C-alpha cells in the first residue's frame, strides 16, 4: 500500500454497516461521508438528531445513493447509551466498524447525567459502555470487524488520577482532557489484548486526527466566555490545522485498510504528527502501562455497569 494513503484507496464498503459517534460535524461528518461514498450503511449516532438530520441531508446531496440512519446517542447519559445499543442489537444483525469518535475538549467543569466529570464521562466512559454493549454484534458479524477509538496527541500529557478520576478536588480543563484521551488509548489497547485472548475476529485500533480544524476547539472558549482564547483557536485553525476532511483520514485508514492490525495507533505522519497522510505511530509510554490499563478497565466497569464477556489478560 502507498505511504500516501487517501480514502480513494478504500475498498468498497458495500454490504457493511458502520456506526460513527458524533457523525453530525467535524471529523465524524467527514468520516460518515467517506464511508457512505464507499457504499457502507452508516448509523449516525448523535446527541442532537436535528443537527444529525441536517448533516444527513448534506451528505445525501453530495453522495448519490448514500445509505444513512440517524439515531440519538448521548454519551453523557448511560441510559441513552443503553437505549442506543438495545435498538441497534434489535435492528441490525452485523456491525463491521464501530467508530468511537465523538468527544468534548477542554471545557469548563460539568457533570454527566450519572455525575461523572464530562470529559472523562463522554470521551471514555460513554464509549467504554457503548463498546461493551455492542460487542456481541461485533463478534457475531461474519468476517472481521473493528473498533476504532479516537484519541488525541494530547494523551501524551495525560495521567490517570485514580484518586480523583472525576476531577472533584482539582480541575484543569486540559489535564482532564489529557486524562480522557489517555484513557482512550489504554482502553483501545486493553480491548485488543482481551479480544486476542478470546480469539475473537474483532480488531481494536486507536487513532488520532492530528490538528484538524473543527468546532471542537471552539466549545471550551465559548463555554468559558474567553474571547481571547476563542480568537487564538480560530487563528490556529486557519494557520496550522489541516481540514476536518483530512483529519478523518487516520480513522478511515484504521477502519478499512487491510494492513492495519489490532493494537496499533494511527495518526497523520507529517509536521509534528499534526497533519499529513495516516501512518502507524507510537503512543506514549504511559499509554502502554498494562497495570494501569487493567485497573482502568475494572474501574470503568464498576462506574458504568457495563461488562465485557472477555478474558482478563
């Protein structure tokens, strides 16, 4: 395969079903559009079904014959996660790719419906529970299926603070974001190890988009009322970032390329890993700490009430 992979190299996805969380904007929107263009049926799992319906209409205008379903999924509410998974299991016999893509970044402290710090709750715990509840469908899917979990280069500054997971004693928006993104990588790797131990035909891959221009960068400054930070983010998106379309390439590569194996970490290989063509990379040393990964897994099961029928490794 070329070192300069683009979605033009994607094999036909006809007959395959993909779930993309956060599919109504940014990287999720661009990934959904690319999957649909390749022939997949895409379930757009979004908190706002109105915005998702607008996004679906936009994709249908651009992609002839796009096959899309919009369904509500609020990752900040585990009851919504359960409802979505119950609906999916009763509606579809197969799931070829689960893209754990949605996220929030560096926002003022708030809590999910179950009282978790929002970044940890949405970015990690919501996707952890979703994956657990959809795993039976992934495993019964004929052939290989994949779970692709979107992290960030910011995971490198992250630490899992088991004494204050919900950042109640001390809250810094970027530290909380880094913790949640490190949790994504730890989860993706631990999931791969347990899937291998079960001889399952499911691969778990972790990705990051580099620096892509999306609305994600604006939500923190908007919610905190920081006009200066908002202007700085807008300038950086113009001067440094790659497009959301290109930011989706690592996820698409991880989801479809035949040479990608479980347990790999994929991101853009250009300037400081912020932009460029997708490549397999190395994540931080902390992200490969198996003891921390096992402990995080156990804590996540306790917090969410979701469990995986997989062996401990």
